[in-house]
């Protein structure tokens, strides 16, 4: 055990997923940093749709929960101990966690696309533990210092913001572009803000829920409508982002993309979809998906610190660790955007 762990408790509380629809609070040993890791006292964790899916179904595609696992991968906190290769001056820093560990030597890592690393270890993806716990480990260079102006909740939500940044990069957004976003949940609201920050002149969002449409307008979207609204008839956009996973929304959105434009599928829906191939080919629409992110955190911090993206507005519901099962099993209210868990409460 490294010397700087002497003031850290030996055990911690963690919410552990045992099997579908069953979690329990356990006492677990506080993990000890490897030489290149830091130990973070977790302050805030966002509840992601993947956490809900693992709780309700025990799997996402080929990722199957076969043994007890701690959920949660959107996290911020304070560094309280470091491995022997890490500068001890980092202790006390407020950080946001990029919750993945790549091999750093495969072809994908070598070209900077470490999110595609076949050996990636990602928080709260079987069998890797997440951070619905009082403490968690991460490699030193994936713990990003955040300024005091960035709240704990915003620090945690830099993770989904990174998804939005990765999506914007895939679409090659630039000044003056026009953008259509399907879905005004957390990811849709983030993508709309990122698009605006990247210089889009029109950011149009569709969602069934009136309250969410109002929220994205507050956050900078230029227009917001119900899906299929007549105001969208005949319009086309440089880029379309799906944040719903609904096949009908994906198909409709692709048909609103200009020739040579991009359709970015972010939402997780059916494993297989029937897409309008004739439209895609005749208009040379670039259709692609997003698998997490890479090299996004410094951009995310700057977007929040500069006020160009508001993440605190998305943190609508708050829970202590003992209550953290609630957002996993209860259908969120229409006013809920992001549920946050605070392990220290």
C-alpha cells in the first residue's frame, strides 16, 4: 500500500448489481492504485441509459453481467491518493474521470482511436466495476483537472458531453451549418449545445415531450418541434443526429440530410434497422455511428468553463447511494433529464 493511502479509509460503501433487478449496498475494500493510477473520492455520478439497461436486462448486446458489478461511469471527484509513478502534487485536485483504459499498443490505440481498442476496459461494462461507490481508480492521464467554476455534476457530465463532441467531429460540423437533432433527452440536449458552440446557424430539435423542447430552446436550439411537424416538411440539413434509437426517427432524419451530408446515429435502438438505402446512395449521405469517444476531455472542459455548454441544467434529480436504485427501476418523469448519484451522501 502506498504511503499516501494512510489517511484513506480501508473500506468503502458501494452499490453492487447482483443480478437483474437486484442491487445491494456492500462494504468493499478501497482499491489501491497501480503505479500509474490515482484514487478518486467520488462526488457525483450521472445515471446513464446503459446503467438502467444492465439493471433491467442484465446485458447490452454481447456484454453480459455474469458476476456482481458496480454500475456508473459518468463521474467526478477529488484525487486522494496516487500510485508511485504519479506526481503526489495531484492529491487534492478536483477531476473528471474518462472512464476507460485501453491497451495503448494495438493498431487503434496507435492511431488515436483508443475507444475502438479490442482490449478496452470501460467502467460499468462487464466485468469492470464502475463508480456507484465512494472511491474509484483511474489511470493518471485519464483524470482531468477541472476548475472551481465547473461543478461536481458538470464534471461528471463531461462524459456524455464527450459523446456529443465525438458526434460533432464525425459530422465535420463547421460555421454556418444546419443541424437536425432527434431527441431532446440528455444526449440530444448536449448535441444541440455542441452544434451551436461549433458554429451551426440552425439547430432544430424534435421531441415528443413539450417540456424537453422548451429546455433545448433555453439551451440554444433555434427551433424545436414534435416529430413529423409540418414545419420540417421540405427542409434539409447538413447534419442529422439521432439521440432516440427509434427506427422511424432515424429513417425520417436521414431523409432530411442534404446531398453529401452526414447522419450520425447515437441512440441505441434495435440491433437491426431498415434504412432508406436508395436515398443514402443517391444523395451520398455519410451514415455512421458513435462508440464512446476519444481525445475529447480538454475540449469538453473548455466548452463548460467558457459557458458555451450548460451541463448543470441537465442535472435535474439527485440521490444518495442508498437511493441509487430508484433511477434504475423507476421510469423517469418527463421533467427528468439526468439523475445524479452522490456516493458521499
